[in-house]
């Protein structure tokens, strides 16, 4: 009788251990599935941000293109005046124009540093 109870006890312990192991494996499986779902959510959020990034880059690109064109035009004007042997007043006026064209870039850098990096339309209206 003692042997039978011992066998039943060992068998019961094995059954409880198997049930616990099965529950632990199911729990781990659910954790892995949840982790993959969280990754999917983060990737979707990342993909949803791409259009905003593209619009921001387009705005910056248009601003930088305008600034570059203004600086190049002012530089060419300054070179023409310098080679033409113009007077001091005309040279000073052209150099001031060149400094002003470069100043837009400095002003924009200050604006970005203050955290107002998305106001391209407002900034361009001050030209």
C-alpha cells in the first residue's frame, strides 16, 4: 500500500510539474507575441512620421535654395563691382547686400537653435 501511495504521489508531482511547465511555455509564447506586436506598433509609428519628415526637408530645401541663390547673386554682383573699378559707395552697397544675403543663413540657424525649425513659410515672408 505504501508503494502504491508513493507511485501515485510521484505521478501527481510529475503531472503538476508538466502543467506548470506547459503554463510557463504558454506564458513565454505570449510574451514573444506581445514583443513582436510592440515592434510592429513602433515600426508603424516610424512609418507614419516619414511624410512629416519629407515635408520638413522640402521646406528646408526650398529655403536653402533661395538663400544659396541670393548669396551667389550677391557674390557675382560684388565681383563685377570689384572688377569694374567702382567707387567706394557702390562697393559698400554691394558688400552690404552680400552680407545681408549671408545673414539670412545666420538668422535661420538662430531660429533653428531656438526650436522654431518648422516655420519656413513665416521665415521666408520676411525676405
